[in-house]
C-alpha cells in the first residue's frame, strides 16, 4: 500500500496488532514466515513504515520500519504494574490521529 502525505509517498505494510505477552502491551509481527518453507522475510528496504491496527482499541499505529528490530514490535498501551518506564515503548507517539 502507498500513503501520500502531500509531500512524499510512503510504502506501507499493514499489520494486525494483538494483545502482547505482557499485560498492557500490544504487538505485531515485523516479518512474514512462509507457511511451507518456513523462510522468514523481513521488510527492510521494501517499505518505509508499518501501520498496525489493534481491533481491541480500534487504534492505528504508524511505526517506521527502521525502528523495528527482530520479528516482533511491541508497544505499551497501559502503564506497567511495577511502574517501569525505562526500556518500554509507549504507544502514544505512534498512534495515528483522526483528521477531520
């Protein structure tokens, strides 16, 4: 998919985010795995950003591919129970806002 912000074009990969392993987080896969060969395909060089949709919150998140390391990307949508902030990635800076 291509997005146009009026100044430049962005190649996008749309993903469905799901509840993460840790409470208060969501995550999405940043790589595709072929069902037969098991080969992993990463998107670096093919797209500029992921747009992840989380059905539970009905929010969309804009995540530059260069910020993604590994096969999954997690965002914190609620504070950690132990109040840890260091090493977490808050979802708010990535959340897409509705423009009217």
